[in-house]
């Protein structure tokens, strides 16, 4: 935006459209202040988003929630997220893959991994796709066996039926699929 032939402030196209600004238009001090205030709010919101991104990668949904919780208007949030996406600073697929790499070390089952990705703002379809690609049933079964081995002594004194139920419930809470749990427990009973 130019004032008296000199660059006054760079203004986002959305602000220009919303305020009906056009070349050669006369604007008063109040309109000029409004333009400056809107641009300043965008800059503040972008700084907040960048601070969060400095700490760790984040999903678009997580950043959107955080910015709205800070009180930024929806149009400001949308502009900031669009700009950061264009710059490559927000990438849900990359973020989900990094998070999944970390989560795979925690011995969670399929549903546990999908749910954890969802809580971090990853779309359900993307979460299911990535977990399906990265977690084969035999690997999930191996994780379940590791957990059972770790807990072997905890419920040792219980009757077999009660011990089976405790282990089954524990693995369900960790997000393992029912068929994987049944197969692992059946294989354990055969040992």
C-alpha cells in the first residue's frame, strides 16, 4: 500500500479485497489505522505460530486450535496457516510420519497409534493410512508379546481365566486389535 507515492505497508490481498481498496483510492486516517491493525494482528499470530513450530513440528489442526484459543479471528488464523503452509512450515504428512516414528517405540497397537495421531490433529484417514503402512500385524503382535513378557510376574498369582482377562484388557487399552490380542494370547497358552 502506497501513501503519497511512498510504500507505507505491504498489505495482504485478502485485506485489500475485504476493505474494497483499489489503486488511486482516497482513504482516511481511520481506514489506514484499520489496515495497519489487521496486518499487525496477522504478524502477531504468525509469530505465535512460529514460536510453537520452533519447539516441534505441529499439525495444521493443532496450530489452528492454539491460535483460536489465543483469541485470533478465524480469517487471521486462516491467513497465517495458509502462509506457513505455502512456506512449507506446516506439513501434516511429514509431521504425522515423524510422530509415528516416535510412537512406534512405545509398544502401542494399531488403534492406539491412530488415536494418538488423531489427538495431535492428524486427519483420521491419514492416520489410518500411515499406521497401516508402517505397522504390520506381525510387528503389532511382537509388541503385544513384549508387553506381556514385561508384565509376566504382575498377574502370575491370578487364576488363568482372570489373568487372561487382565492381559486382554490391558492390551485393548494400549490400542491393540482384538484379533492380534487373541492370537498372541492363544500362542502364549500353547507355550
